[in-house]
């Protein structure tokens, strides 16, 4: 039996239903489907050695140029202003994809040396993005991206937008100007 709706091309309903089924299937296997799985992921400890490696990647890739030393979007020099990473609510996989694939059409560059050569980035290739500005940053390996994500998850995401004295001391090694920032405790963190 064929179902059709007046005013819609044939096959439209089948396409819409297929998309809905795929979306529900994806939801069923996502962390949202299992509160236990989501809790386990949130409770996982981040390896301090990986965080330290990520700190080196953060500095070496010049992330601070657009996102600021504290990841709060305070650019340095002539760089474009990036978003505050402290306000983001992304999971690790999403952050890694953004880091490696960039954000087509924005100032966020890709760092995967093969970005858009195939469909690894958002399921798109350069052909799919014809006419869209694709910025290229310094190449980064998967391991470097994982380390950077660990650093961001530990030091930025979910933290108050205003950096603390402790953040400043961790970044700059306890320089006297760090005292101008509030303490983490005074920020309720």
C-alpha cells in the first residue's frame, strides 16, 4: 500500500519516516539513552599526565590567540575573538571533532591533516563545502587532540568565565599579576 500526502512529492513520507527511524536509533545508542552510562562517563577521572600533555598542545597550537590563555574568549593580538570555551557544554567526542575538523565558514581552523579529504569531518568533503571558507591550522595528531580535550575538560569547560588566581598560577607559574583574579573559592568553584 502506498501512502501519499497532497502537496508533497512522492517518496517524501518514506524519506521523512526513514530519517525519524534513524534519529531514534541514534538516540537509543547515545549516552542520553542510558543514565548509568552518562554517569560513568562524567565520573571518569582524567589522567593528569594527559592533561599536562594537553596544556603543552594548547600552548603549542596557539589556541590562546583566539580563545585567550584561560579559554574565556579573550583574544591576544590581531587574532579573531573565539568563543569562551568555559561556557561550552560539549562532550569529549564533540570537542575532538571540532578541534580536528574546525568549523567551516568560521575562524575556527581544522587541525586534521586530512580534514575534508574524505567524510571524516561532519560527514562532508571539500566538494560538499564548495565556496565555504575552510581555514587550516597547524596539523595535530589524534593523540594530541585527545590530550587537548583532556586539558580543556579539566581546566575550562564548566568553569566560571572569569579565570581564577589558581587558573592564572597554573598557566603562568604564579606570577604576581595573578593576584588580580578572584580565587576559585570566592567564585564558588
